[in-house]
């Protein structure tokens, strides 16, 4: 009997391990977004459950990735953050770069980046182990997720429909995140709820 | 070159210096090359290609880059005597970056493009090539490329012949066997019907999805055979969940052939997903 329990434990441990080490467990739209706890750039604990009743945006980032740089150098990401803030949305920027890889920063550097880029995240969550990233199947920077007020995943994918790191954001660009936010606020169905994320790979250590 | 041309080049250079990190252009040596040494005398098709030679461990991307990355792009300047076809992509390498899977090219590739020549005379082509080159980090690069062919007989250029031959073999043919694809639960099942003697020689297969979210790129593909079919089971991706109704991509098949392995790829054009 005892052996059986040990075996069960081992199986759970092993399946859990595989689940965590795989990035493919991208959560489905319309289902509760995976819960997570993390430490933000001010050293405080952040839990997704803290934001019940609010729309939450998750943004995976790596400040040295050319696609992220374009978004911030053109002011596009900040523009989306301002609009989201006006709507009362909680914006969580997540850094899943492993130590020694591109985009890995300490808390001090993360706060400096926020200030220098005039970014408006509610929290910057440090995820050097990649646990949160893998939980969400985050694979590129940027990679965006929107959770509705009930904590249901309602959008996953790209920031916009122009997968490039070059030049300014032209007028014809469709910003999927802004579109989804306004549809969500209006109580409408989200037209493009799952899009192909583009950019650099998330720099998981393994 | 006029002042304007210089200014444009200076601007291009400026933007590549600011947006892409410094002068790492030599990570990828790129050129437009032609299989023919000259333009043909009559109408017809000749092949040109974007040749990329990469530094070790760096890669550029296939038409579907996989979990991250971006495919190489060519923006052509119109040239009235020829019609420029689409890129014919050779079989990519499967490149694992941590837990992510990418489809791309390491070391060297040749992206083949057919030119339909409509009028005789010299051919002068110009294209802006853009690609993302990655190792652990990614650098977007852009280069203006020219290809000039004098009027002539359209004979094969012996310098480039073997390169074109090598990469043309890696471009997929049409899938000519009866094939079906099923969407069952969270699985995608591809069934290809073949004759017994063909089936016997097949050693391994790998499916390359052509669209994001079709399958989970990092998951194992289970390959089996029965008396009539090869069967590949794959884990469905998010696009299936979102209601995608067809499968599109490529299958690479390795067969034993006179003691060696014959490696061929076949294009899977929009197969309806059956329940």
C-alpha cells in the first residue's frame, strides 16, 4: 500500500514536472486563466487572485528584443498601457528571461526600465525560473494575454498585426489588444481572440 | 548614384544601426543568384534564389517560423520583362530553443524563386530582403540585393548549378497519395494511403505545420504503419480549438533506398479536418 502511494506521488511529480517544463500547455480561451504568484520589481508578492473583478493584461517582455524595442521606442506599447489604465485595467509585465540570457534584469533594473521608457505597468513580475511563462505557454516577446473580470482568458497572441521590428507603427496597423479591450468593455464577442504571437523567443533557461 | 539615393542609403543604414544592433551583417552572407548565366532567348521559366550563408549556430526562418521568429521576406521592385514567382522553401531544420521549437535554416539555404520571362532582353532585378537571424538572441537584418543577367541563351551557370540542384531536391513536391486528416479530441491524425511496397520502405516521417496553432510544435509526433496507411498522431494546437477547419503544411518522408536514406518532402495543401 505504502509503495502504491509512493508510486502515485512519483507519477504526480513526474507528470507535474513535464507539465511545467513544457511550454505547450497554452491555456484555452474561455477557461479560467492559470493562477500564479510572483514577486514584483518592488519586492512585493503579487498574486493573480489579488485582481478579481478587474480586467488583467499580461505582457511578456524582454527589453533587448528588437520587437519589444520597436513597440517601446515608437511609444506604441505605452499608448496601449495608457488606454488600458483609463479603462481600469491591471497591467502585469512579466520578465521570464533566465539569468544570463537576454532581457534578464534585477528588480532595480526593471524599475529603471519602466521609468526610462515611461511605461505604465501596474506590476513588473520577475519570473527568472520561467514558471509563469511556461504556465501560460508564453513563447515570444511581446506575447499578450487578456483576462476578463471573472479571470477567464479571453485573448492570447500578438500585440498587433504587423510582425516586424522595423520602422514606425503605420496607420493601418490593427492593435489586437486594444480591439479586444474595447470589445470586452462593450460586452461584445472578441473578433480576434487568438492570434499568432510574433517576436523573439522567450529566453527560458531550459 | 544621385544625392537622393545616397540619402536613402544613409537612412537605411541609420535605421539598421539603431534598430538592429550594430554591424553584424556578416552573420548572414546573402545574395541573389541565378541558375541561368544569362536571360533566355525565348519566353520561359528560369530560377533564381536568395542564397544565405550563416555563421555557425545562427539561423533564419522557414515560411512558418514555429513558436517564435519570422520568415525571411523578399520585396521585389517590379521589372516589366519578367513575372516574379513566390518563394519555394526548402525543407527546414528543426531548431529547439529551450522548450520552444522553430523551423529554420542553419549554415546555408537557398530560397528558390521562379521567374517567368515574358520578353527577351537583359534582366535587372532588385529586391529588399528582410530576415530575422537568431541564436539565443535575434537580430533583424535587411539588405538591398541586385541580380543582373545579360541577354543570352539562358544556359545553366555551372558555378551555381549544384547549389540549385541540392536545394531544389529539398523543396516539397505535391502530396500525391490519397490523404485524410482527422481532428479527434486534442489529437490531429494524418492518414496517408500507399501501396504495400512503398509503405515498406518508409523509415520515418515528420510533419511540419504551415500555420501557427495547428499542432503543438514541441510535442512528439507518433508515427505508425498498418497494411495500407502511414498514420501520424499529433497534439492539436490552439487554432483547432478556435475552429480552424483545415490542415496545411508539409510532410518529410525518409525511405530506405538501395541501402541509403532517400529524403523527400511533400506539400499538404488545405486538407479539410474530418471528425
